[in-house]
């Protein structure tokens, strides 16, 4: 399928051509025609599949047609869980809409209110927002949704995870009932189903095959770790590899992310932290530096790195494993994007076995075990003896970990 057969307008096609895209990705070829036909959609697709363009292109097509209703509020609203993701969607709107006249803006936390108030007081075509800040404006009576035509929920599962369920429902309740709604999510569970039932009308469903699909280009490795010191040694060995041109190191806590980034920087590495306690400006600066190649190692927490789209990330290192399996998939999806290959390395200590098992069940395979010469784990042997006799269940788990 080609982009021209999708019946997008000439300015949009021209912008796509300038991006160098030769054909739509699977999610795009499935979602765009349905969205253009005005259908509500539930699309299960992860980052890296081209999902952003799958909703931004139909949104732009809509904006190219004069509005049917008068008013000043946005015609399209995209809700995203994090500021980073919102910024990426805004970038995509600018990129794909570069040959159109569009008024768009972002309503995000961590930035002053006054500019956002100005945006909301003018006729605006498209607004990208995080739920928390948009609710603030809504409660102050500053948002007019009377001419909203299209609502997009991006990474809806993450919005629920982050506790935005009520906010999303309050926001949608303030929009016209005859709007079109597109829901994008990486995962599907009962909470999503409840949300979808409330918000969508006779939705069409698209699932981009299996969880592994986007992971095909990523080589996943597991290193068994004895303790934090062992993890630190392995990290230093790995980052000495010059093939690692850009890496994201994931840490479970903001404090550890800060500490590790500081430590690496002191040792002369181009390293920075990225976490939720940093101001929006500081987060943007860190991401820009990485994009430009001025930062090689970004030590990040899950929330801050959600949706992060920096091209050329060669490695993702999980210093700690995330507690839930979806976060693992999101983390490693920062590398191997848009067809490039990538390596995802996870350090797993004895106390992380439960998380590991959840992840392996979720991705449907066990992570290949690797060792670094001279830094072999010691604890496997010790643990084996200490767990002897603990029952086959526990024994089996420990065995699985050492494999
Ligand atoms: P996303 O899943 O939206 O985060 O997109 C992943 C990456 O794929 C982004 O860097 C896009 O620029 C890129 N991309 C989107 N659509 C296409 C396409 N049709 N062909 C090639 N790359 C694309």
C-alpha cells in the first residue's frame, strides 16, 4: 500500500514524502482509512510502530476542511500521559503539517499558565495535552470544547496506570457527544475495556500483531547480578564499549537516577539524568542534548522516558528491572526504532526474579543469559545451596534465574 492510496491531502503527502517514508506502516494502513471514514477506533499498538502518524495524519486531514461549528476551542484534542510524549506528538504535528496553516499548541504541566490561557482563548485547531493540566484549565472555565470534532487518547493504558482515569472521564464528558474518538494503547485489560465502553461508539478494533512484533529488531540480553556493586561493575564494563553510541540506562528511583548520572559524569562520561523531579526545561534540555549527540548516557526513570523518541539509541540498559512487564516493553522500545537494530540489556538480581518471570511470561520467551568475562555472577552457586530443600517451586525459580 502507498500513502497516495490513503487519500490524504496533497500538503500532507508532500510532508510525508519529505520525511522519506516510502509506505505506511501496518498500523497506519489499517488505522488511517478507518479514521478518515469517521469511525471510532481502538488500536493496540506500541511505540515504534508509527502509531503517532496513524492518528496525526487523519487529524490533519480533518483540520484541512473548514470547521462545521463556530467557536474558539480546539477541533482536535490529543491526550497523552506524559509531557515528553505530548512534545513528540506536537513535533509530529509540526512535521506532517508543515505545508498547512495550523494553529496548534500544548497544554502541559510544569510550564506557565498564561501562554496556555492565550492559546485557549483563540480559535485553535489542535491541542495536545496531559490530563492533569487540562483539568486545571477546565475547572477554571477556560476551555471551550463546543467545536471539538476529534479526540485522541494516546497510550491510554499508561494514562490509566498513572491515575488519570477520572481526569480523562471528566475531560471527555466536557466534549460533544458526537465527536470521533480514537484510542491508542499498548496493552489491553479490563480497565481499558471499561474506559473504551464509556468513551467510544461502535469502535473498530485494530491490533498490530503480538507483543513481540516491535521487539523483533531488538536483541535482548540478561545479566545475572549478585548485588548493586556487581551491577555497577558490569555497567562500567558495558559503557566502555565504543559501539554504544547512545544509551538509556533505566533506574527504578529518581534518587538513584540522579546519583548514577552524577557518578558517570564525574568519571568523564557525557551523562545526564531524566526523571520526574526535574523541571520541564531541564528534562527538555537533557533530551535535546541526547538528540544532538552531546549526551551519550541518559539515566532515566520510567515515567520520564515514556514515549521518548530519540533516534539512534543503540542500547537500553535496565539497571533495575521494572515491576510490570509492559514497562519493560516500553523501555526496550526506546532502541530498535523505525527498523534500526538495538540491544537491550537487563541486570537481574535475586530479588528481581518475580519481575523477571512476569516479563518473560509477557513477552513469551525467556531472556538469553549472558556473562561478562571476569564478572561472572557468584550468587547463583551460593543461592543454590541455600535454597536446597526449599521445594521444587522455589528451586525451579532459582534454576530459571541462573540459566
Ligand atoms: P511512533 O510509533 O509513532 O513512535 O513512531 C516510530 C518512528 O517511526 C518515528 O521515529 C517515526 O518518525 C517513524 N515513522 C513513522 N511512520 C513511518 C513510515 N511510514 N515509514 C518509516 N518510518 C516511519
